[in-house]
C-alpha cells in the first residue's frame, strides 16, 4: 500500500503505478553537496524530507572536510511541510 501526498490531497493505492504516480514524479530531488558548499554562514536551505539521510551524511562529510575552516551546521526537520532545513552556523 502506498500513501501518496499531492498538495493537500492524500491518495491510498495498492501500488504507485496503479494511479500513474511515481515517487520520482512527486519529489524533486536537489543536488546536496553543491548546495551545501554554496551556503554562507547564517544561510539555510530546505531539502525534501525524502533526502534526509543523504543530507545528513553529506553534512557530516562537509564537517570532516571543513575541519580547518570550521564548517559546521544545524539541521531541523519540518514535518508539517516535509522538509529538512540545513543552516550553516560556522
């Protein structure tokens, strides 16, 4: 069973293919590492919640790679709009 969320509409179906929806069509994936590298201190960017694990791993890698420069972040999950916000703090 799949629960598809499109805007404010919930669709329950056996498979995504039955309704002609594919997760790739519903969620726009964004490039993570290039976006993180462009963040200045104090800036933030929101990613789709489906990319949460990849965003977390990428942030941890950026912390390790940026140890000399002090690159650090905070991450907040927003369940109401299904996003993960990353804010560069140093």
